[in-house]
C-alpha cells in the first residue's frame, strides 16, 4: 500500500533553486498547489538561516525549517527550537587537519560567515546562498566553541577527498560530508539531514512514513533513506539517485515542480 504524503521536505541548492540559485515561477506555483492540496512544505539546507529566509518569504513557508543540514530548526518569525553546534574538539581538530592544505576555510557562527578570502567564484555563490557578506579572517580560534558549520573549499577534489579520509577519526562526533565536489562540510553530529527531516516531521506533526524528501547530493542521502518517499533530482549523482524511489528532472528543468505535479500530487489522488 502506498503511504500518503502529508509533508514534502526539499533541499535548496541543486534542488529547489536553479543553477543561478533562483526560484522559478514554475516551482513557486507548484509549491502553492501542494498547499492547496493540504500538503505541508518546508526546506532543509546546508545554508545558514540568512540564506533560507528569502526563499521562505517567497514561498510563504510558515512550517519549521532546517538550516545547517538540520542543526538549527527555526521558523520564519525567528524562533529557534533546536540548535546544535560542532563539538569544539572536532572543530579544532578539523582546522588542524586542514593546516597547510590548499583549501579556503569558512566558519559559520553567531549567524555570521567568516572566511579566509572574499574572492573567487565559490565566494560569489555563497554570497547569494547565505545572503550575506563574508568577514575575512585567518583567526578562527574564538569561533570554534560555537561553530554551526565549517566548510573547506577547493576545486581540487582529491585534496578534499584526502581531507575527508583524514577526518574519519571524527565520524563518531560530527557529520562530515561533501555537499558538493568542491565543499567539505563539518556540522554537529545531530546536524545531518536524516535527523533533520525527522525533527521537522515531528515538529510539524507528520509521521516520517508520510514525509517525502527531495534532494540531489550526498548530504541529502540520510533524508532520502529515512523518508517514506524519496525523490532524487535528475542532476544528482547516480549513487544518490539509487537511494530514491523516483527520479525527477534536473534543477535547471524545474525538477521540483515536475516531482510535485507528476509524482507527489498524483500519489495522493490530486489531478494536475
């Protein structure tokens, strides 16, 4: 028997927004159709709260949302109901591992973004994604007891893969995953999208079996594995697609709208 869908949780970058990190009219309209059908909709992202608020405002999301992969559960009025920061020993250890590596370092703490540089294409993308300017610094020591996320940035993927392998020593105490080939993200142990989507479903009052999750990257894998219905984007790596019940179009082809209209609404008997 097919479980009904009462809640849809979507990733943001590579999923809900296009490659320019913009919401399209088609996606906005499709989310409105979900609401009209009585299906709740919310978002979970590696982004900070500041980068999620413009999307929440555009879509009128009044459900709890998950920033930093679910490390911060919050609502649009600014209320924070859960907040998990990286274990300070892990944060210090990861920064020590990255010492001398050819990576830029970003630390998100106190709702601010600290970076070793304000230049480069990934900084430009993060300006849009986080909806704020970086504070340039090489000294992160005072931030590491309250960091929400640490990101190591490099276009040399083997450098990040090697750093990820070294970081395995912290797997029991943190969530460490490549959210893109050029990002290695470190968040709190509870700040993973599996626990995050479970926390969102609980806060909204929907069973996980009645929750659909949509994502595109390896940091989305935990929520695709625990949700009652999982949809991977057409632009997702093959290993991520293999975790899903269905695959929709890519994020530059209104893949979320396509999933809502051709997979989710028909699943609950709503003609589109």
